[in-house]
């Protein structure tokens, strides 16, 4: 083989090694993205749940006698 043949082989081996490393990094990033999407979905569900709870506390009582009941209900939600 010529000198250039060895250089090409070394370059090809280096490129293959870099490609494998980058593919592993892509796989790890895909896993991290999937985890982040799952955490975001959970956070959105929690936010939706909390927004729904504020309804009981935000209502105006029709009479003073119902205020304590509504306050108690809001605290237990």
C-alpha cells in the first residue's frame, strides 16, 4: 500500500469511530428528550388540576353562612 492508502484507512477508521460516538450521543439525547416530554406532560396535567381547584375558592358565597363550608371545601381540595 502507498502512504496515501494508509492515511485514507486511518481517516476512514477515525470517521467510523466519530460516527459511532455521535450516534450514541444522539441516542442519549433522544432518551433525554423523551424524559423531558414526559415531565412536561405531567407538569401540564398538574397545572390543569390546580387550575380546576381554584374554582371552589374563587366563587363568591351567596350568604355568610356558606362561607365556612366553601372555605373548608377549598382547603381540602
